[in-house]
């Protein structure tokens, strides 16, 4: 295995230099099984478990390895398991707020991504508020988002659906695809470059695994039909995994998520909601919260219809979650 096929370059080699003297090898995490990891070294794929020191030092969940990470491992010939000793500093990351913790805590879903395909299905109405949430999560991790409107074969007016999503996507690209037709993924070609790492993100049933299979030209990821009763998909991806596709692009599939609780305590919302930032310039008070203050330019714009009221509600909700990420969850 040539590690360059997995994205290894001089920048990563420089970051790895301190681990070379310790006799460790570079590897990229290609699968997260919960109790261990699939990692790929120059010698091939191996199963790795956390070394005791890394497990002890990673007091926070965000410090543990995830799919896409470059790591330092010790491989012992003839042994079925290797030890994972260190995680290299991440270039980008896709995170959410972990559930079930007293304090707000970051959970990193995947690392060192170049692009995230935010996949939504056109077999029903596209939830624009959902799209805004995912765009915010992707951008705050330093990753370029692309909104993929899949299942175009099941929608009567793709042009209108595309225009509606473009109106709330800011500078993110929006494309239409269908994974079941020959040539149905040609709009994704600009991002399918050698060494480029792409994650697919979206709810269960939107066709992420079908897109993965098409791009890999193989039935690698199991797919199932959506339930007729509610058009919701059955969860077909059970863990995150990175695949090397023909042409050299790297693809990360993720389990469908029913919700994405944001982790972005310091991220600005102005890039995703530029119209609100522009209207805020007319506020009477510099620290206006756009809720109850007199002379609020944003509230005036909402009242006149210049800013969509549902989009403004989405802005307030995302802002509230951003603030909550800075505080204890209970008490």
C-alpha cells in the first residue's frame, strides 16, 4: 500500500517526525468498530487497539481516534493486533455534541476531510432547516460542504427544488443526483479527485450507501429499501468506514443520524445567514440580540418580509445551541 493513495504527503510526514524515533509507523484510520480500529499502514490493513497511555491521556472523547485520522501505530509481525499510540493533529474535523454527558462535550465523527456531501432525498420535501444545520456543522469544522439532492428520479420538478435549496445554501454548491441511473452521479465529478477525502452525511434512507456503491462500482455497503409507511430508511451503515474508490478518491460513509446536535461554541453564523448580518447593521444597539430590543434592524426586516421568518427562527435556534455548548448541560 502506498500511503500517498490515502492522502499522505510531506505535511503529514513532518507532523509524524517525532514518532519515527520511537519505532512507530504512520497509518490512517479506515474503520471505527467501537472496541478497536481498522488502520492501514504501508504494509496493509491491521486491527489496532488503543495503547494504555493514549487511552489514559485522552480524558475527553474528542481526543480519541476517528475515521480519517492519521495515527502512529506499533505493528508486531505475526501478531493479530497492533497498538495505536498517538493521533496526529487534525487538519479538519466533523463534530457534534455528544449525548449523555453532564457537561457539553465534543464528539468528532470524522477527521481530515476535504469535502462533505450533505445528502438529502428528493422523494419527499427537502427540510431546509435540516440543510442549514448540517451546513453550519460542516463549515465550522473547516470543511467544504456540497448539498447533494439525491433521488432526482422521484421528484417531478428538480429545477425548483434545486433553486429553493440554493437560496439558503450560501456559497455552498448544490447538485442533483440519482444513484440508480447510469450517469446519475456525473454532477459529483468535480470533487472526485485522487487523494481527496469526502464524507457522506445525512439521514437514514437518503441514499448515501447507494451513492457509495456506485462510486466504488461494487456492492460494498448494504442497502435496503425505505419503509413505504413513512419513507424513512432502515439503518444500513452501522459504523464509519473509509473506502478507496477507483480514481483515487477516498469516501467515508457514516450511519444515518436522526439528529445532529451542534458543537460550535465559537463559530460565527454570519457566513450562513448573511442577510441577518446585513440587517443587523441597522440595529440601534451594537449588542442587539434581535429578540426584544427597540430599533432592531433584523426584527424590522423580518416584519417586512425581507428576511424569511422561518429562516430567522432557524438562526435563533442555532445560535442558542452554540451558546449552550459553552455551558454545563445540567445544573
